[in-house]
C-alpha cells in the first residue's frame, strides 16, 4: 500500500506540473498599451493643413473602432483609438509620435498618413521597437523589413503604380510625348521612378516634368509650362488639392492630353468635383478598393455592409468619398491582426501577425484582390485595376494587374 500511495503522490505531482505548464503556455502577455480590457492604438492624420482632405480617413477609422467596441471589442478588449493632427508637417509628426509612444503609451501606431510624415518618424519608431503599422502611403521605403522591421505599408506601392501606367502607355500610345507633374517628396519621386523604369528604353517619351511643393498656393505656372511642351500625355502625381488645381488648369487651357491621375487623388468628392466634372472626364487612374459611386456595386453585399456602417457610425461621412472606403479596408485589416494576436498583445507579436496575413480580404476590396504578407514581404497589396472617369463615375477596365516592383527597398 505505501508503494501505491507513493505512486499516487507522484502522479498527482506530475499532473500538477502539467497543469502549471499549461497555465504558463496560456499566459496572457502584454506590452504597454494593452491590458485585459483595452488596446491603445495611436494614429497621426492631417486634420488641418494642405492635405486636410485626407482627414476623413482618421474619422472613418475612429467610427469603425467604435463599431467594434459596440459589438464587444476584440477578444473582449475595447479599442482606445487616439488620433492626433500633424497638419501634414514632418516636425509635427515627430512630436505626435513621441507623445503617442512616450505619454499615451500606445501599443502601436496605425495608419499614420503621408510619405513625408512617415519618413520623419520611421527611424524613431524602429529604435523604440513600436509597430508603425499599415502606413497610409505607397512609399516603397515602407516595405523594407530588413532595415525597418517595425514599419509596414499596406496599399500598393507608388513604383508599382507607375509601372502599370507605363505598361498601358507602351501598349496603347507608344509614340506619345509625356509631361509629368509631380510632388517634390519621396512619394512623387517614387511614382516618377516607377513610370521611368516601366518605360525602360522608351523613357525619352517623357519630354517635360515639373515638381511642386504641397504648400504651394498655386501650381498654374508649372501646368502652363507642361502644356507648352507639346506633350499629348499628362501625368499628375499630387495630393488632392494639387491634383484638383492641375485638372482645373488643364481644362482652362483647353488642353486635351490623355490624362493620368495618381490613385491617391481620385476621390470624386474632394478632387474631381472641385476641379470640375467636365474637366475630369476621360482621366485614367488605378484602384484596388470598390468605388461607392459605381452603380455596379449597388447590390454588392460588401458595399451594402459598408453603407450600413456609415449610416450608423459615421452619418456625416460622404459616401461618395473613396477615402471612407479605403479607411474601412485598413481598419478591417487592423482588427484581423489583433484577432490573430489572441492574448499575446506584445509589440513583437503584433508585427509577427501583421507579417502572417494569408489571403485576407475586405468587404470593400475589389474582387480578386487579396492581402498577403510574410516576414520578407511587407507589401500587403500588390494588385490594382485600371479605371476611367466618365464624367459622373469611375469605370473599371482591363484585368486586375499585379505590380512588378520587387521587394528591394533600394528601388
């Protein structure tokens, strides 16, 4: 009997060890910004300044997280979304990033907007090892896990966009002369480089280019110079305000080039209407998000779900503004990452899960476009489709195209 008792004691002890090991395995892990009840997410947006039309993105994201919280949160935790204005100013962006990380102690910064602002905070975020996640910019530098493992973009990168336009031009207008209007920052340079790389040995088709600063009150002189070049293709790679000014000036000059517009400035509400819908007719761009104004999506279940969300949680939002659809996609992806994190809400696990998205899609992504990431691939979306403005709405044409830029951030 004593032997049996000893065996029972041994089994009990072994069982206790197993239970303890299981408890350790299931243990919750938190970094600053996470707890049993809350996940703090930081955000930086240009609610004022020259790119303030993008501010609706932050408002939509706040509304989306309000909906998530109303429906019970993520794994029982509510999202505390803290969003600050940087007026599209890099020094202000640095100030706000420091405030979010050091004072508010957020778990991560999500969807900080603009290439200049994100460039300004990138080294700081990586030094602090705080996720700079789903950057609202197509800058190629934001998909460089080797040098900046804590920074990840989301939308198709600008060089891919430039290459897609080049491929289309070479196939349809190989004898044309091209004039380029571009924003004097990393975004404009990335886009311009993609176009030039895509044209390859036909790069001499570009006969004129002019840059501008986002803060410039007028861009008329640049457009007049490009008009006078004799080009029959015109590219506008500019923020919404600059793009609207360019479209309007091209119209005032009576110039009728084949017009290509950056996909970050295609919203009907904040760009094409102010520029004049007649002036905008025939413009070509790219897209990867469903256009809420396109009649083809009227009965689409995803778009209906988005409309219901807008009605209930952001009733003041403009349903004709594609930025509100873009923000919805980004927010769904952020929620997916947090769901995958489970109870391990550390900054390291946030990046690990963000780099492990497999065929994720959203209600508002175009059919055939999926989000995929890996530890070596920090470009979540690399597919786009061409579209043309008919004077009232955008019309898709052609097939979904995968961007051709490799993942070498030196590009």
